[in-house]
């Protein structure tokens, strides 16, 4: 962990192209996860501002939940993190299983 601390950047590029530091991250007690906040956490991890375990601990996320956010960002960017979009994919997958 010490090595990670020494090589950790002070800022990364956020999901909207802005400079983002740890102070810009969503609050630890975030209850309402809008797409932008999810994308900020993913950008922080991908940029090295937080480790995956720090993000999961800080925001009480499971590894699977965080990984789903990362996949959504990789596939569709910020719009992929919208709840309605996630619901669409879930419904689509359920329809495939039934047929």
C-alpha cells in the first residue's frame, strides 16, 4: 500500500473532462447514485486516485457492483450508468433467458 500511496496522482481527469481530486469525489455517505457520481468514482479508480478496495469501502459497494459500473462506462460511457439504461439491459437479459 505504501508504494501505491507514493505513486498516487493528486488529480485525474473526471468523466466530463474536468480535473478531479479526492476533494471532488462524492461524499462517503452518498445515498443517491446518479450517473455522474458513479462515473466520478470509476474515473478516480481508473486514474489511480483511489484503489478498488478503497472505493468499495468508502462507498459501501460490492466488487460486483463497482465492476458493473466500470463495464457500463467502457461500453456506453456516462449514459450507460443511468438507472433506466441498466434496467433496459437487465430486462433484455431476462427476456433472452426466458426464450
